[in-house]
């Protein structure tokens, strides 16, 4: 039943008890939302028409931050891990999503108000909210706390019957009206769309970007010189018809995913670069701890692997790489954990899955799903499309194996018995996998006959009855130089909009107010790392008199030209507001550096460079700003390096 991670429904939290950091996110929520709306980071789509839940438009700074997040993701994974990248369609035909399991199993449980049927609720989310309220009760006992915590942790893992029974046990009603709720029922989350003017070909807006990678695995393997392991990435829009979208950008109906499918030999879970990450310390929330109502644990990745918490080096490697990416994007490391899916919660395609969860004002939010999908998808598409997707690996040394095959006489008997189709049936028998041939022979020996449905090489199929003379077999010894298998897949799936939400919350803080100042406005700051900040530099003339000077145009032109030539964005704020107010409004956009041109600049070609968080300034030549900014944005220099190199201003 469960769907995949990386951008769908919100993930469970441990409890309603937030950490001190989590409480600060909740306290700042209103201020941050007001800032994001006022500065147009994002706002509801179709806002002038009243908007529709689950759809948002990114404004200029929000779009810039999102693009920078994706650029950082590409650098961190596509470039540094030497991945291939594809771009597939947003509309997928029915056959593809039927084979992948989405048509039948991409569902959430829904309940509705039995009196007001316009009110719908996603069952697991409503259950989480009810448990949160129970956990806040002042007179709660330890036994009740553990009970409610376990129920909350499993909210996304119950079957329809189980969650229905729990709703009855706790007497859960419609939160808006107090009316009774219907029994839970399944709701498919895909958006259907007809393809073509006749509408006879059924399609869907894709619910994930992953399927476009699986469909093109064969062609990407060729581009990788037919070598395993290798990874393929895709970034793009996905669409899910959420039952009750809420909580800002965290549960949208149209959202951006960045996914990797890393194709591997399923019998080899080692990763050549695992040693480089085994000392990184990560917080794990194993399924055993969740079911027991216990707290997460912290280990180095090497220790987690040796203890069996993480069973695959490949999975462990991508967990650490995901952690490092999130930190580089501005997420605070103390608010990141990796939660293992419960056995009953696992997506239909996964054999193990860990979510990167980030603490926000909404609790612990699933932002990345890292799943071991095994061979599910390639097997499904190979069978449905009748395409051979097996990987053929050349052995270092040929090996001698025993094979079972029908005798020449059995082949002749088969061709005579089935007449026009005899040759094709004989070929089908000869290609039958050893286990299936053994099963057929055993059934014929027992019953003197056996029926099988055969897909023949001319595209036809039929049911054929085999007699003892058709399946006489002999054992042969032959040398084998290749082995075949279906590749397994490890999939890190990133919800870009959710990571952006977490980065905004973790970046926001308010400067302490000056009690003597007349202006009582909150001075909010977004402390983005330079890599994801919407703009890297703003140029500020000291006041408007400066802008009338030809020398100002020359100096600002030199700065802009060098900064943009190095690939960085730059703005100019030459409004009539005083310098302090202009610093403040660029701080709340998250711009890390500000360059001030003053009257002295007109004489000595020097400008002042200010760092956002420390508010410290240095004096340097205008021509030096671009290269220094470039080094700061790429992490080649720190602000302390700059302070030690140039004179303070």
C-alpha cells in the first residue's frame, strides 16, 4: 500500500515533545512565513483567484534558492559520484505504472465525515494528530506515553482493518465538526490524464521520477560501457493528488524530486568508497526502537554497519552522502536523523528503507527516502514489456557447469506432436530455465502429462500438453564464460521542496532588538550558506548622491562584471532608505555579502565588503571583490581568512 518517500506525505515524528531547537522553529514559524510571503520566496499558486490547496508559486528569491539547492545536489551527487543523468516525460502511459505497481498500490487510507462528505482526512495523519494531543496531556502516565508513542510511530504502517480498529478504540471523530467518520478506504494518489484527441490511451502525471530511469536503464547501461555498478539521476516535477495538503511546501500536489537509481550486483553490497565515510557519526532510529517507544541512537556509520543496523555498505554510503549534502545545504546537523521504515510500512517495491528526517516546526519531516528496491522494478518492466533486461557479466575464469536439456529425440517428438507450432514449442522448451524444466519433468513423471502456457518467439502464445516423450532430458557439462542476473537498485529520493523548507527554518533568526531604537520591526535574517543563498552579493551606494557620480557607475560595473563572469548572482539596492535599513532587508533575503560604495571609493577605488552574520567589514579594491567572493562561495576561503588579509572597515 505504501508509497515512496522523498516528497509525498509527511513522515511520523517520535512524539509531540519537540527538542529545544524544534521549539524555536515553532516560535519563529509565523515570522518566517510572513517574511517568505512579503519577500515573495513563495506564495499560493493562483493567489489572485483564491488559490488551490497543495499548489505554490516560487518568487524570484525562492526560485533562486531552489535552483541553487538543485545545483548543489548535482555537484554533490551527479558530478562527484560520476552519475549519468536523464530527463524523461512527466506524463506516463498506463502500462508503465501498471507494471510498476502504482495503479494498484499507490494509495493512502482516507476517512470522511459521514454527515458533511465534503470533509476528507488522510487517516494516518489524523491519527498522528490525535496521538500528539494525547501526549500533551498533563496527567499522562508512563504506560500511556509509551502506548501513544508506539501508535503514532506506526500510524503510516497499519493495514486498513488495523487503522479502522484503532480509530474505534480511541473514538476518533471529525476534527472540524465532531461527527463520526467513515471506515478507512483506499484512495489512489495519481492524477489520470487521457493521451491524444480521442482519449483512448490512458495516462497519468508521473507520481515519481524513478520510473523514467528504469525505463531507460538498458540504454544508460550501454552508455556506461555495460559496466556495473553505476548510477542514473533525474530531477523534475512529480504529481500526487494529496488527500489533505497542508503545512506549506511540505505536502504539495506538484513538487520537485531529485532521484538516483544506483544499479548494483545484488550479491555484492560492498561499496569501494565506504571506508571514506565509516567515521561519520549519524543518528539512527531503527524500527526496533520505534516499536518499543525508545529514543534514536547515534553511531558512526562503520559501527552501525558492524552492528547490523545498516546491512549494506552501498545503502550506508548513500546515507552518509545524503547527510553531508543536507549539511552543505544549510540544514543543522543536530536536527537530522535517519529513520528505518517499519516492516508493515515499507513501500511495495522496497526490502529496506531509511528516511532522512529533519526537525522543523512541523516535527520530524521526511525529506529523503533511501530505499533498497532490490530487483523489483526491472523485473516488473522486463516481464510487462517482454524485454530482456538481464545483466551479462564476463567471468574472470570460465567454470564448468551441469545443464539439463531435452534430448534430440524429445525435440523431434515435440515437433511432430505440435505440427505447425512444433519448432517454436521445441525452442521454448530448450530456453526454459533449469528449475522450470525440472518442475515440468517432475509433473509429467507423476501424472503422465502436464500443461503449460508458452509465449512463443513469433509473438503468439497458447496452452500445450506435454507427454513423457516430449520431456526426456539429459545432463550435459559445458564451460560457462558469462553469468546473468537482474541488477538490484539502491534509490536515494530527495524532496527538494521539503529540504528547502527545512533550510529556510534552520537559516532564520532574528537580530536582538536595540531597546533605544525607534524602529521596533523584527530584523529577520536568513543565514543561508553562500552555495544556496539566492544572490551572493548586493551592491549598496552609501546614499543616492553617490549614484550621480560617473565613478560610481564605473566601480559598480567592474564589480558586477567580475562577479557575474565567475558565475555568481549580484543585486543593486540604490533606494532612498538609509544604509542600515538596506543592510537589514538584504539580510532577510539571505544575501551573504554586501559591498558598499562610499565617497572615499570615488577617490581610492576601494569599497567596503560586509559579511551578513558577523556584520564585520573589510576595505579592499573594487577589482578584488569578484575573486574574493568566488573563493568564499566555493569554500576556498573563510571570512576569517578575509579578515586577516584586509584592513577592517
